């Protein structure tokens, strides 16, 4: 998706970019340029077992990545946090940090890290937490944003999800600055309800998440009227250092067939961003209060419309703020309209909005997981797997 937004071909060449190695353009945030004019993403892929990373090694974009950026181990963490954090993860983490150091040395001004992980399995929770801890040690003050996939209420991939999740959340609490919560069930629902995809695959889900992450990071990569920085997110969304778990939503999510019949004005998409249906996380914001809200618009949007839309929302009694944070809105505007993946599910629209909100309703998510944790731990079910790996 990023490659499409910046006009980069699968082999890393950029036909529109005439200056080789010269330009200090905004897209250089995510791509570094080699001597031959090839653009390489600044990222590292890690997994403890080879199958998933091998798909990248053999896929369409295989020439885009440096082979050193794709790291895979030989045995996986088997859905076990202890394996990811203490036994198997330990062996691979130094290699990963070494690769990260090489990429970091290549940056002119390192702003921070974006970490993508899921906390249901063993690698995402265990190695994810371990990596965040080590990054805190090596790059102390740099901000770390994590996009974390949480276990959902109904859809489950492992029995021991509650254990891994609770153990890993400790690492997220201490070592990330902002965490964006996503859960698969909410994504499945969006695919079914808004995009008419009967049986969503992981590709459908990933493309949906990619759109949202793209909107959050658009301000780093393109120009706009009210541009927002990574550290600005933190400043505006996090009232207390430990309360940094953010729910994100995106609008308009509609399929190409429906797009012709909709009027997607700024007010319209702003309202639908506050609907529980467009959230990437199964919590009901009507059960909690908002502490802070960030709205990131992109495309054909002018500040006047935004102010009007926000004013309308403030008058609605349904959207409640905590009493110690009266205003609570931060808006960003970016002139680059959303790009869509050809053959994807989303319609090409002129304007879109991504909303990040810090709401007290996130507690629902944790109480759900804690309840499941307590039920299992009361019987000490499955605990021997963790103890056996040295916890």
C-alpha cells in the first residue's frame, strides 16, 4: 500500500523520482534510497518460524526488501509466551537488534519505532515484549508506537490467549508510548457488514488495517494544512503515561458498488467515525467517556468543514468527555487522498478520516481478558507449559 501511495514499483524503482539519492522528501521517512536509485523500506520482519516470512521472500515484493531485513527462526513459540520471551526468543533477539541498529544508523533523524504484533500467540506476545524492553534500553527516549492485535471476544485462535495477553500487556504498559488496539473480530464484522465480503481472509483484514495505519502516518509522509507528528500523537492522546491504549476507527469503509450512492461529506464521515461499527476494536464507547480524540483527515478537506463537523459532535449528548478534559479534540488535515489497492475491497473515495480516541471503555477489553485468565488460572490449567520454559 505504501508503495502505491508513493509510486514505487515492486522492484524498488521510483519512476516519478528524478533525483537519485538527492531528495530529502517526506516519503524518505519510510524508505531509504540506495546508490542505484532503488528505494528500500526501513523495516524488519521477524518470526520464530520460517513459513510466514518465506511468503515475503517469494512474493511479488521480494526484490523490495533487503534479505537481512527478513529474519526467521527454525522453531516457533508454539503459542507460548515463555518460549517467545525466555527460551527461543532470547536466541534471536540480538540478531534483530543488530539489524535495527543498522537501519537506525541509516536514518538522519530517528523519530521512533512502529511495532506491529499480536498478543494472542507466543511470538507476538513474548518476543514482542522482549524486543520492546530491549529497545527501551538501547534507544531510551525514542517514542515507540505499537499496533497490537488483541484476542477478540468470540473469535479465538488459541486456548491460552488470555495468558499470553496478560503477560505481554505488562511489557506494553511499561515500554510503549502509545498502543493502538485492533481485534480480529471487529475487522471480520467490518468486512462482512460494510464491504460485503462473505468469508474474509487475512489479506482482507490486513488491507483494512493497512489503510488505517496509512492514515495515521500520512502526516509523516505527505504535506498538509495541519500536519501532525508522531510525538504530537503522544502529547495529545496520553493524559497519564500508563493510560496509553487507544481505540482507532476509520471512515468511510464502503465497497465500490455502494460508493456511487453515498454522499460522503466531511460531516458525514466524521459522524460515522464515532459509530461503534467503524471501530477496530470490540469495545462500546457509549459505556465509557472520552479522554482525548484525534481526528486525522485526508484528501479534499478544508479546516472550515472540520470545525463545523467537530462543533456538531460536541453538541451531541451521546459523546461524553471526562470532566477534567473539556475540549479534547485534535485535528490533522492531509491533502493526499486515500489510495486503494487494485482488486481490493475498499472504494476509492475523495476524503477519509481516521479517528484515534483514548476512552475509558477500553477497560471492557481488559476485564474480558482478565475474567478468562482468572477462570483458567484458578484451575492452574496449562500453567506447566510456562513453568517448563523457565517462568
